[in-house]
C-alpha cells in the first residue's frame, strides 16, 4: 500500500474516532424530528409513526455513540 493511502486511511480513522460524525448524525436526526413534530402539530398532513420512531432511535443511537467516543478518548488520555 502506498504511503499516501496509509496516511489517508489513518486520518480517516482519527476523524471517525474523534466522534465528529456522530455529532453530524445527531443534528440530522434532531432536525428531522423537529420537522416531523412541527408537521404533526400544524399540518393536516401527518408524518408516519415509523418516521418519528426512526428519528428518536437515531437520536438515542447518536447520543450513545457520542458518549462512548468521549469515554474512549478519556481512556486514551489516561493511558498516555
């Protein structure tokens, strides 16, 4: 494998380990949940129940992974 490929894979791994992608997913699920709740309260067109359920589950999963990443990072700092 080329050195540039190894470096790119290493940077990608570090980015994923930082937890930043989970903050993005959390934001996306939060926005879609707000839109669904707004539709539910103000519109005649109601969102499907599974759409709201997916948003809630996505928020919970993202929050869980954010917490897991923070614990993992604290563990790294304690070791090194």
